[in-house]
C-alpha cells in the first residue's frame, strides 16, 4: 500500500478519478452510456509492466528505447485508442498543453470517447466475423448492434464471450444479437473449432476429423468437448408444430400461385422465427466413420473439457438409458452449453485470459507476447513468461475491463517508446515497445476523415440503430397468419420488400448525417458498401484473423489516381488562412504525418501544397504507424 | 532520374533462370506459355459431373450421357462439354488431406497445409515470380471474379494476383487524373520517392519495401499499352458471341484475351459448389455456368490457335461424398475427387485415374494435390523443386515435394 501512496504522489491526476472530458475538446467525451471511471490501479499496472521490461533489458544488456515526443505520442495514441489520426486542432492543442499529466489525461479522454466505440467495434466485428451468410445469418445488423452496444457500455470481455457462446433465441430480436455468433457458423463442429480459436486462441480444428497430427488432442477429445453444446442448432423456419398449425396451408397455396409471393411469405416468416435452439445435452456420438480402435461409430461420449476444471453438468438421463435409444437421440437439453461457456471464459481457464492478453498486446504492440493469436498451446508463455503472467494478472484484476487493460498498456513507458522496425538485425528482445506495421484498413480510411472535418467522430452512434430486419421483427410480433399472407401478396414483391422495411427502419433512426462524414463503422454490416476500406485490405471476415495489410495494384492505383479531398475540407480551410507558404507546409506535415517537417525536408517546400499533400498521403510514413 | 529506372526498380535480370527446368527449356519441356486456372470453390461433386463410372446409387440423381469420345461418359449436367471431351483430360483420382474449406482451398492453391506461422504463395504467384521478364508490362498473375484473389504468401506483395472483381468493369483508377499533366505527376513521384527513402532509413522493413515495389509495378501497369486487355468491349464480336452473358462466361472471355496478350497465369473463380443440402435443386444452375463458360473458352482458344500453348485447368479443393445425405445434399470428400486439364498437349479425350466403384476412395493412378501442382509447373517449364526462402529464411519448394506426372501429356 505504501507503493500505491507513492504512486499517488507522483501521478497526481492519474490516481484520483479523472474527470471525463466535458465535451469542449474534440473528443466528445460522452460515449453514450455511464461507465465507471478508470480505477486507481492503472498507474501501478503500468509501472509493473515497465519494471519487468526494464529488468529483462538489463539482463540482456540491451539498450532501452528512447521515449517518444509529444507529437509522436499524440498521433500514436489516437491511432491505437480511437483508430484515426488526430485532427490538426487536436494535435496542436495537445502539444501546446503544458500540464505534466497531459498524456494520462489524453489516454483517459480517448478511451471514453465515441472514437473508441467506433474503432473497437471494427476490431471485435473482425474477430467475430460479422457478415451476412445466405440462409444462415441472413442479416447481421442485429449482431453488429449487439457488439456496438457492448462496447458502448464497456461490457467486460468475459461477459461478452459468455453471452456469445451461450446465446439462444431469436436472431432478429433487438438486444438478442449475440445469437449472430452461432448463426454465422451453425455447423456445430466448425462452430466449436471457431469458438475455441476465438476465445482460447487454439487451433483444434484438425481433431474434428482425426487425431490431431502434432498436438495432443484426439478426435474423441474434440467430440467430448462438442458434447456440451450438443443439439444446439439454428432453425430459420417456424417449429414443426407451429408450421403445421399456422403457416403450412397458406404456404402451399402461395407456392402454387406465385413464386414471388411464396418467397416473401417464407422470408418474412423467417425474420420472425429464425432462432438458435438447444441448450446442450452433454452427450455426443462419435461419427459414423470413426476410424480408431478406441471407440465405435455412434458411440456415446460424455462432455469433458480439454484441460482445467470440469464444470458441473446436470445430467437428467443416464448414459446407459441413452445407449438404449436410437442413434439420432442425444438426450434432453440440460443447459450443458452454459457449463461450457462457464469453463471457456473462467478466470481459472489457463487459455482464456492468456489468449485475450495475447490478442490485445498484438493489436497494440504488433508483437507476439505468447504466440500467434489463433495458434497458441497450453504450455507456451512466450519469450518473457514473467511479463505474460503479469499481463494475465492485470487482466484478471481489471475484471476483464478492456479499457482498464488498455489504459495500463498506454500509460506504460514501454508503450511510449520509440517504435522498432523488425528486421534480421533486430535485437533479441522486442517486447519493449511497439513495432512498425501498417495501419488497418479502417484506420487509414477514417484518418482521411480527420483531414476533412473538425469532428470526425460526430456521427458515431450513441444508441441502437434499427434495420429492416429488427424493425420487421418488432412488427411481426403482432402479425397473424392472415397479416403475413396480406404482406406477401400486397407488397412490392420479392426484390423490394426488404428494401422497404429497411427504409422504414432508417426513418426511425433519426439523422445519421451525410455518409461522406461517416466513420467506417457507421457503414456497419454491409462491408461491400465500403469499397475504399475493402481496397485497403479490410477483412472479408472469412477467416478469424483475416485482415490484409499488403499492397496490391488496385489499392495503389486508387491512392495515386483516385484519392480526393473535398474543397471544403478542414485542411484546405486551414491552409487558406495560413500566414505564408512555409506555414502551409508545416500545417500539411502536421495534419497528415502528425509532426513538424525536418530541416532535411525543406527542399520539398518548393512544391505546391497539392503536390506535397499527394506525396505525404501516398508515403509509407502515413500508412505505417510510427 | 531515368524514367525507365524509376518505374522499373526491381532487379529482374537473371531472376527467372533458376526456376527453369534443370533439363533446360527445350520445346518439349516448356509446351505451355500460359495457364488459365478455373477454381471451383466449395467442392465440385465428381459423381454429378465427370466421374460416372461408378455404381449407380453413387450417382444419386445424375444420369449418364455419352460424350464425343468413345469410352468417355459424363453426367447429364454437362451437355456442352460432352461434345468437347476430345479436348479434355479428366483426372478422377485426385486426393487431398484436407476436408474443410479454408484449409482445402489453401492446400489446392498453394500446395501446402495452412500453418499459423507462415502464409505460402499460390501457384500463380510462383509462376508470376519465375516467369516475369523485364519487358512484361502486364502482371503475370491475374485473378478474375470473387473469392480469394491470389495471395503472394511470403513473396513480396508485387507477386500477388491483380484482382479483377468484375470482368465488365475493367480496372479502376488505371488512368492518371485528367487534370494532372505528366510532368506534374512525375514531380509528385519524386517527392514521394524522397519521403520514402527517408522513412526507410529508420523504419524500413520488408513490408515498407513491398509497398515501394508495388508502386513501381502499378506505374508500369498504368503506362502499359496492354491495359486494353481488360476492356471486353474491344474484343472481336465474333469471339464475344462464342460466350454467354453470365459473369463466369465473361470472365473466361477475359482470360482468353489476357493469355493472347501473354499473361502467364489467369485465375478465374467460380464458387458456390458447397451443396450440403438440396444439391439437385441448387447445383444445376452452377453446372450450367461451368458447362457454358468452359466450353466457350475451349472453342475460343482453339479458334485463336492458343490451345496448344495454354494449359486450361479446372480444379476444386475436394469432392463430395458418394452418398447423398439426409438433407438431399452431399458432404465433403477428399479421397477421390475430380479435376480437369486441357490444352498444352495433354492426353486429351481420356480419363486418368479412377475411384473404387463404391465411390469411397481414390483407387488407381492417384494424384496428390502436390503432384497436380508440380505437373502444371513442369508444363510451363518451371522446375517443381525450385526453392525460395520465407522471411525467416526457411526454404520452401514450389510443389511441396510433389512430382510432375509427365504421362498426363503427349
């Protein structure tokens, strides 16, 4: 406790509850929901991280990296906390601020801003692969909204994960969007492999079909884990009884009468009924082509975890009883899926916290604390086990509050060190700060917005947004089967009925602003509409870590020949009121690269502002974090 | 600075020679100049297409029709290709070790199993890197259609495929902005060069250099006269009329145009084959696309005299099961699936390899995915054993130890 007292002395303003920005500065401190202040331990956490890193550097006789200056810090923290470069006003305001604790204040401000919500929505949506999938997750808007709501409310990560794993019920019911995770991949065994990779960072998919070739997991282990969620399934149509009693008659009539009407009937009923069923039975059967001698096809497996503590499973049917039933029987649902969710997200699970801190470290620093985010093993603790253990304990102490964890990282000297470009001559220890890597697609595109407007985060949503599917779901609660028939035969037809619902839904959302001023996250689920971000390598959400940071010809052609900044953009307005040409040049450097020009760059001043801006925007310095 | 130096910075001289066959580039070992690689993502059902010599129940709802070659029969879903089987070699005993899509696709396209530590180049990227000459002004790896574009893996990004999402749209932003003169544009490039050189000193990495290289490649591309290759409206109407209007057909048309202009490896994506349910409702439309497009393409290449020098490949990541499942679909099946090759002197009008009659296993003349890729490379005159190192210095062979099967060719 003496330690903490000293901390309080040294970091006045960080340790007491820092007043949230009152909205006067550019970051719109109101994130839309009331959240707890960042607790006092953050500075202690940061110090602990730094102590371990310094110790390792000393042990290896490696020089510590120098600290970064205010310009570099301002640009970097904006990129990492809220996913865009600072506007010229934000940068100049920070640099000229003379308070000794301004960095800590800026970190706090950014973490509680709308920009944070936008940036981290992108991250979780990529991880969870939010995407429309035909007749499975037909429309992923509700899934998006659940993530956005969770980020706005700063839901602890373990709770988010638990909700995703254990989600049930209707897909399009507002607030129930966590069901999108299962619907995104409803093939139960693939879904299990994805969940394990997403939340525990492990690749066990090989064991789905055979004993894992080089890890310890056998096919039986896989099936035992699958037993928890057994019989969970996505059903998009009404339940058989409901179908028979309510919808079937008209469905037959429409099918014979008009294909379009039949489709509208089918699809609109699906919006009401599509749901995740099944709470997990705790029993699984080996596949019909099980090839090993340690089991038989269709043999019953009881739920078991891969490692760690087995959660309680309240069986209601004995295994012997199930053995006497035909092979499509898996037993009654007994909430075993919840038990698996408990195990997977428990603080005692040796992989959950490790995988989480590994991911967040990789996102912020660009290096592997433990290993590849989707390919960790039970034993490995990375190149600096003590640091890994420390970060795990910080995450647990923060109760999985991502903002607290990130704040600890951002406030550390380790984070605020000069960036390193990895190469064959890199030093032995590279966990002592961030490494050079390209900015994510959305970050690049959102950074263009910082050049256009004083308030790039203005139109980031603060509340639930309706879409055609959630809107129709609500309407459908009062619809009788006659209403559905009328809806199908009196509407604008198959191609347009969804568009009509979407229009009505948008009418409920109020003014969302002009889409030239939207951040990528406001475009939401339909990634195809954001072609610029796609060109920059935005994840197509097929793979869990599917971001592409590489150059290709179409991307470069766009940057060279297609990128335009509107005449009324912030940067042009600033340029027009700049005192002289030299001041214009400084402004351009600050707005785009977040720093002053170097003396060696003065020869470039002889060029026009437009030529210089084009070059700076196309430069490696702009697109790679520094 | 000399313009030519500026826009063609990467040293190409001598780079392609080590890739060539150890036996040298004689007329026989380098019969193909180009590859058109049609990738059927999702898993083509072989018993509903080109592997019909199996027990009747295996065929499900497919029926058998004769082709224009005695002894070669196909499924009723491919009536057009049935009249051109004298140009095609059917490979019915393909085998892979992967049963899920992401890994299956990766294995087929790169020859390697996916690992979390490295991403491998696709075959097209190897071909691109090995065969690109300094005088080439078009990228040698183009990918048409949706789906996985064409990764360069651990090669620098410049060897990735140029993606053409929609053949009817051509290439976006390929022309310099109208308001900008050539000199002004050059000035901008000089400023950019200066900034990048500076950044490279303290912050340079393989990734930053990859960007510099790709800018060079893009400039070259912009300035090439051959961009016309991407304008379908400039094609001879007689050739255009060989094809239907579907996107796949138009993509095949563009592929033909590109190989006519010397592009070495054109990938055309036609996905959607993953029929786990309702296969006989959903598949016929896709089969029709493939049937029409491929048939037109073979005719197109024949008319232009390009069939001898172009290897046409139709592949898929795995096949589908011999039994139809309770959802009236077929599930994945890696042990005994079907690919096709045509052109470039293949032993056309034949079937190579067979499965057991119950459709469960590849049986005779089994061809592993790695052997398949090795054979394609060999036919282009590239040594399948050619090695390159990844960023960590680890060597990888083009064909991952696959062996070229010369008996596939005359």
